[in-house]
C-alpha cells in the first residue's frame, strides 16, 4: 500500500453474500488506505448479492448477469476518474440504478 501512487484511484467493490471471500475482508484494506492517507479510495458494498454480483443468499452462489446498478456504479467511478465524463455516448451505455448500500471514502 505504501507504494501505491497517491494519484491512483482505488475502487473496491464487494458483495455481502459471498461465501468465497467474506465482505469483512474488504474493510481492513480500506482502513489501510486511510491509514496511509491515500486520497482517492472508495469502497462500495452490495447486500443480497453473491460472488458474481448476482442475487444470492449467503450460502448459495447465484450465477447470472451482473446487476445493472453494479455496472452503473463501476461506470460512474471510471467516468469520474478518466476525464471522459463529457463523452457524447456516456449516458447511452448505462442506465444508473440506485445502489442499496454505498460507502465512500
């Protein structure tokens, strides 16, 4: 972490119903970024989604398409960090949907 350039934005996306990688593993990572005063890091957690960003209970891993609101969050973060936010087709690719649970910086 100490060697990550301060100019590098870090996005952490994690689901809460993940029997493969528990969501609790994301919090020390975010805390370490805060401890080293990394200026640009974001953690977004998604309740009721499994490892594949698809609706799933905690014990079963649902498999299907990644939920649209997850893609919208990812796209919005990339757009904000790319400098291409005014691209004429930006809004045509993703229809934003509200996230259920977001934790930023």
